[in-house]
């Protein structure tokens, strides 16, 4: 058999396993395993794969067919044009979250930045690489997530400090900018998510409590003491949380509150300025 046949069989296998993205995923696993881009594939498609290549490809396909997200299989996801390592201890960075980073970027130059619930570190690392902050601290409650986040900082030559902390628990000092994409899916909704997310992404990174808003309440309430007067707080939010989170910021005395939409037209980012003196 040839590489061409190997790839065709891969696509067939995934489509029979009801994978919607069968063509894309079979190619991505193939090109990752064989380190072949499209041009190299066209040169080599009539050559013969080794037994080992065939076997390894089959095992990758089987893992994907069992709903393991592609990014956990290949261990990587691109975000803000940078490459991030991922495993089952961190949420896979989402395109939606790029909107949060793009919104906060113009504010971070020469400022102190705190990223809560950093997960893979995608927010802190990209703000640090692209935004020239004075200082960037990132926290997570999960030591296993921080292990990945530290590697991602190193991989992208970002100067970020990491701390294991339950939100502000272990933090001292005040910051110009606080940014967070906390878990914001309500417990009930988590159960109905696609298998890839529900069974493979960390529940800890998804579940925002009964109403999905628990982390916004905590961060706004506890965060007052950690945000400089006139400092800015940036949140990613769920599509139906714009009004609720805006209301919480207003009630806490924030000013200049803005809600931004994602590319699908849903509320995705809320930010505001500390009204304190
Ligand atoms: N900050 C990380 C991200 O945006 C993790 C978010 C989370 O775990 N809720 O991908």
C-alpha cells in the first residue's frame, strides 16, 4: 500500500466512526505523524509507509474516534499566532479567547498584569509576548495546569511568573490589569456538551457553578483589593452572560464598562475600569 492509500483509509475510518471532521482530522494526524506538509505528501504519496507508520497511524485514528480532541493527541494548539502545548489538564485555547487578548493588548504596555485561571497560560503568555507588560503574574488552582503553562512561557520566551493560588488566595500587591477567562459554564449545561469537551477537557476549567457566574462574583468582589485605582478588569464571558456580568461590575463601582461581541455576534468579553481613587 501507499501513503495515499493510508491517508484515504484513515479518512474512511474516521468518517465511519461518525467524526464530522474526518477529512481534516485524518490529514492532521497523518501530517503530524509523518512530519509531511502538503507539498511533501504530493512528492511521496506513491511511496510505501512502514509497518510501524501504519500501526501508529491506526492507533492515533482510534484515539480520535473515541472522541479525544485532536489537540490532546498531537499535544499542541495555536493561539494568537503562537504555539501552545496542551494536555488533558488544561483547556484547549479557543479562538474566542483571542478576542479577550486583543481587547486587553492595548492596555498592558508597561503595566503590571495578573491572569487568573491561566490554564495553558495562553492569555498571560500572549499578552506578555505581544504586549510588553512591565510584569505578568499568572495563577491557577491546578499544579498540573501550571506545569504546562510554565512550559508554554518557556516555549514562547515569555517572561511570566506563575503561582498556584485559588484566585487571589496567595496573591499580594495590586495590579494595573487583571484578566481572566474563568470557568463559566453552568453545571447543568456541562453535562450536555459534546463528548470531546465534556469527557476530555478538565471539568475544573469548565464548570462555573449552578448559574455559571460564581467566578465572576468572586473575582469582582475579592479583586477590588488587588486592582489599582483606575485599573482595568477584563473577562471572557459566555454568550448569555453579558448583562449579568456588566451588572455585577456596575454594582461594584466599575466605570467605562464595555461588552464586546465575538465573530459569531455573541457577547464574549466584558471589561471595565476600577472607579476607586
Ligand atoms: N485561561 C485559559 C484559557 O483561556 C484557561 C481558561 C479556563 O481553564 N477556564 O484557555
